[in-house]
C-alpha cells in the first residue's frame, strides 16, 4: 500500500483498538450498574436537562443518543468522504465488492428478521435493528486478533462498514422520522449551506464552526429528523483531498481532533446509558424464545454472515469485479461474520423502533448485546485460525537462514545464497560429526551429565 495510506491505517488501528476497549468497558459497566443499582441507573438515565424554550429539555439518555452520538456520525461522515475521494470507493471496480457486500449484508439480516417474525407472529417494526455494523467494535476485534492478516482485509471491512453506516443513516432518516417540522428543517438546511460556503471560502476558526454546528444540530433535533443526520452531513462537507503544500487535508485534520472525543467520550457514554438492560435468566430466555429478539440475534449472526459473504461471492462470480489478490474466501467469510457486531447503531435503531414499548425495547437491546457477542466470538475463532496461517506464511517470508539481512525468499534464485547456505550446512555437519565421535569415545555406561 502507499506509505501515507499505510501510516493512516496503522494510526487508525491503534485508535480503534482503544475505542473498542472503551466501548466494551462502558457496556459492561452499564450492565453491572443496571443489574445491581437499577433505581439509580434509571433515575440518572431519565433525568431531564436543557433549555425547554429551545425544545431541548431532553433526558440524559436522549442527550447521549442524539447529541453525543452526532460526533460519532460526524467522524463516520468524514471517513465516508475520505473513502469517496481517496480510498476504495474512488474506483468503481474496487468499490463494487464492498458496496454490494454492505447492501446484501443489510438486506439479508432484515429478511432473516422478517422470516422469523413472520413465522412466529412477532412485530416487524424491528427489521432494521440487525442491519447495522459497529465500525469501532469490528475494527477493534480485527486489530487485536488479526495482527498478521493482509491489510487489504481491514480496508475491505472499513469500506463495508462505512457504506453500512451510510445506509443505516438513511434508514434512520426515512423510516424513523414520524413528524417533521418543516420550518426547523428548512433552517437546518440553511445552516448546512452556510457551513458549506464557509468551508469553500476557506474561513478558519473553531469559534465560527462549533457554534454553527450546535445551531444546526438543535434545529435538526427540533425538526423531527434524527439529529445525528446533521453530524454526518457536516462530515461529508469537509475536504478530504490534499492540496499542494498540505501535510493533511482539513478533513483529516479535523477527524484527528474529533476522533478522541468520539471514541473516548461520545460512544462510551452512549453505551453506558443505552446498554443497561436486565440479564437475568428470564431475560436471556426471552431473547431466544420471543420472535422479535430471536430475529435480531439470528439476523446479526446468520443474516450478516450470509449476506456479506454471499453478496461478495456473487459479485465476483457474475460480474467483472475481482476479489483483492491478497485475500482468500475464508478471509472474506471471517470478515462477514465480524460484520455481525451491531452494537452502537443497532442499539440506537432498537430504541427508535420500539420507543412506544419500553419493555420490548429493553429486550431488543439485550438481543443486540447477545447477538453482537456471539458474532464476535464466532468471527474471533475464524480470524484466529486465518491469522495463524498468515503468521506462518509471514515467518516463512521473513526467514533469513544465511543471516545476510535479506529474507531468503528474495535470494532463492541467486547462486551466492546457495553457496552461503552450503557453507553453513557443511559447518553444522562437521560439528555434528565431531559430537558423534566424542559420544563414540565416551566410556561404556557413561550416560553423560546427570
């Protein structure tokens, strides 16, 4: 890979690993808190604050889901823009596989959910819950377990997850917007246009953009459209290609500044106030017996794996699109299973889909957590197997038996290499002959040192 892209991926891997760990810690903390001190957890999560006159008297949970999570979607918007102008999505041929994989990976879980609930007589409202992939968690698992896997595998997963996020955002905007205040929405659009024009004019200064972003977010929140849409819209507006003399584009620079807030604060706090559900035996039993919750679990584990892998295979089989030569089909299946980690966006969609049935919403959250955990374990086993195989290949490629500083694989057709190896092996053979003679001369019954 080009050096700038390689450095970008290396830095992102480190950040995503930390972000994934923080997300996991927050989720575990939420589960412990909700199952030991449920009263205080519910009281704090439901505590309202904010200016009511501006329509922002929201609960803490609402602030985390609609406010802080807008930062997550802002970073997702920048990642999508970077992929469009400088990454896999720039080349239609290279983008075809992960884009189709993302689309099939969203359609199949919805089909699995609909089938389970159609047979079981459950509600179809939650069809979108298992369609999302959590970028931070999935990439963190890949970073921890896939140290020797090809870099093309991470690029495939990143592109797939970014496209997945884009369509998840569209699902939220289209299917979970019940009542629209067109005045507030129109003013939000005017704010976005002003944001875009300021960027194109090269105006600088956080003291201009941060207040404007907050106004846009507030208007979007009051419009009835989910407020995280404002985040992704502003992320997409940033310039992510470098001009002459620039070490990084404005999009890269702002992402570098905002990502720690997203990964270290926004997403963990969202998980803390959304993942707190009862994990009693009865609740777990409900997850695997109720059609809505079972549909989510099977959608994440079975639907995602079949959709992503099947879509990739069919596209490579029946079109001119080709799988990256560095990847093998078992690698793709491992990533397809990894895409079943829904978590952040799935929890958000679950809240929106069952906002009028709080008991069922809590069970849906439990199913998202269990489904994501099972998908992570299944994918982790597959990734570990593939990583071991690639690690062996890497060791073979790095082997330098003649100790000249150059891997042997690059010298296999050079006579000098074979002469050096012959001299090394002859020296070893001579040493073994000497040891054999010493052993033969030893007195009978002498077994050597005790």
